């Protein structure tokens, strides 16, 4: 299983079981989180008090020409400080989808160079689902801060106005 965990390359998860359907060429990997504790989103206190879990189905990029489906174990934790239960969002999975972030990014790249229909057909997913994921992805990208921008430290002065010696060009 260590080899499949390495090949899957999904940070924070370990492959614990594999089922293959040779006729449909589908590989179902059962994965569990490697972390046994997490921080409460309300009070930021660490807790390892796991309450229950559920298994969620996700799709991932194909491996070796086989469709890859992930069965992801998602733990529910109990925070003694807040006296509340919470379930952390699984890392590496796109919000509002049942797909990994890398699959959604690859879908968006295919749609950018082609169309939604061909991207959906390539991954064997419903066209309307791919369309929704694509537009949600674009919306999330627009809300992300732009990388590499520096804060404004000074404003430029119009050189022509400065030469005219107008009041508007006086330095602050």
C-alpha cells in the first residue's frame, strides 16, 4: 500500500485498501487521514477526541489509463473547550465537489483549451457536473488574492502638473 500512497501523492492521506474492476477499468482506493488530531475551528485548541466518521466518494485523476475513485474517511472531532463537534474539510479536495483539487484544475485547463463537453467526456463525468465545477473553480480563483503584489507605498506625481507648479502637485 505504501507504493500506492506514494503514487497517489495526496498529502495527509494513506491508502489502506484497493478494489479494481478490470472490466470497467476503475480503481477504488480507500484512503484515511494520517493525522490523528486537528485544531478546533472555533477556539483553535488541538483535539484528538474523534467521535465518529463517514466515508465519502471522490474522483481523482486517472492512473495508468484507469479511472481513479477515492473512498475518503472523514473524521468528526469533539472539542472539549467549545463543547462542540466539528468535521474538518478534507485537504486536497475542491469545495462543493466530489473531486480532488488537482482534477478540477486539470478540467479547467482542458475547458480553457477546448470545451466543457470534451473535458467531461475525457474524464467520464457528466457534462453539467463539469460545467458547474468549472464555473465554481473560476469564481474561487477570482476571490483568491493575487500573488506577488506588493502594497502601495507611494503614489506617482504627474510630471507635467509639477512643471506647471500647480497646487495639486505639491508632495504630501
